[in-house]
């Protein structure tokens, strides 16, 4: 019963936590220099747009009335608490709020356009990380200090030490035909080909696979070392516990003790990150998306921050916050499944 009470409390805490996160970020972005009002004024003056020619003198001056009109257009003439209330309620956590950069589209429309790309990118990388690192960590633990363990550690750490953007550039050079004399196997950029719409279902899947193979490889390579060593060290610790020796002393095989008991218990630290599967579609690497020119959520976030497109930025933040909070609850739920002895009494 205490577990049910604990999860009910966690769900109820989502609301004040979400409001706290969004209020803090909403207030901070109001004071960031170079906001939409300043950018609109600079555009009217011709600063940075190439509209002011040499010899024309000073740029066009902006009157106080024009400035107030610009502030009213972006809603900056209202008190900050009213702007936040409108964002939260009127615009449905900002999803129905028009983008500053693309006024004919709402924040949700822009997010929805990039959602599928980041979903494929993030979920594939997440699943590959766990499907490869967990078995590899188990194999390294069972062969601790042997040749396989040492060689695999060297490979894992070399991959971890290479910056993802540098690894991506190397892959593009060797496998995308950017340099004469090297292989030309994978597309150089993008999420799919120009003729994607005319392809069959199998052709579409193959086309997306070819475009995403290298970016996903760059995305997961940095997670290999952390997850693999976490799994290995956790399993080694469990193997040294008394209950493993007890199973062997009672006539059970070492293999049964490991696979029937130790592996399951060693998964407890691993499930901490499984809750992040709810946010992986928004966690695409900005650098990797830039290198391979992938129109995903990472690039959209960067464009929103650089362009001071607050509705899009706050929309992404809102969705990421909600999914992150739900992911933490999912991790706790998985704790209970893996180890029913976990007690939340007093939490």
C-alpha cells in the first residue's frame, strides 16, 4: 500500500514541479538580451541585414510609439505574470502560441514536423546502447582481467574519447564519398532522399536506415563506456555477494547463480536511465544533427535559442519537463519490478 501512496504522491508532485521549472525559465528568458523586440528594432534599422548601405548615414531611428507597438505585438507590454498565465492556459503550455520566427506556424506545428525525425534518431540510439552495452558488460564481468576484457575496454574507451562531431566527420570522409578515393556508401546528409515519397514501404525504410546509420553510430558511441562499465562493475559486485556463494554451496551451478540471481540484481543501477526513453526524442545531439544536417529536435532547439524564438523554446522545454518527470516515475516503477524488496516507506 505504501508503494501506491508513493506513486500517487509522485504523480501529484508533477504539477508543482512543472510549474516551478517553467516559471523559472520563463522569467529568465525575459531578461536575456537580444530578445524578439530588440531583433525587430534592429531589423527595422537595417542593422545586420545588409539594408543599410555605406554613405547613407545613421540607420532609421525608431520612435517610442513604434517600440511600444512592437512590444504589444510580442506581448511584452503585459506584466510577466499575465504573460506566463497566457502561455500556460490560453496557449496550452505554449503549444498554440505562434512562433516568432515562423509567424504562420505554432510551436506545436514546428515540434511535430521534427518529432518523427528525432523519434527515429533518439529511440534507435537509446535501444542500441542498452542492447549492446548490457550484454557486453555481462561478458566483460564474466571474463574480468582476461584478453576479451582488456581488448574490449581499449575499444570502448577509444570510442568514448573521440568527440562525436569529429567521429562524424571522419565517417563522412571515409564512407560518404566526400573525399576522392574513399568509399561512397552512405548519404552525406539529411533524413531521407528527395524521391522518398515515391519509394515503396521497404524502400522508405531502407532509405531512412542509410541516412541514419552513421548519425546513430555517432550518437551511441559516447554512451558505450559509461553503460558498459556500469553493467560490468555492478555484476562483479553482485557476484561477490554471499547469496551467490550460498547458491553454489547448496549445489547450484555458478551459471545459475549468475543468470538467475546476480544479473537481475545488477540491473538495478541500469534502470536509472531507462526512464529517459520518454525524452530521447527531444535529446538529439545538436552537434551530430549539425554535422549530418538532420532536421531534428536538437537543431530546432538551437535555432529557437539563437533566434530568441521563445514560444518554440518554451514548448520544447514544457514537453521535455513533463516527459522527464514521468520518466523518473517509470524508473522507480522498474526498480520495484526488478527488486520487489525495495520499500518506499517514509519517502
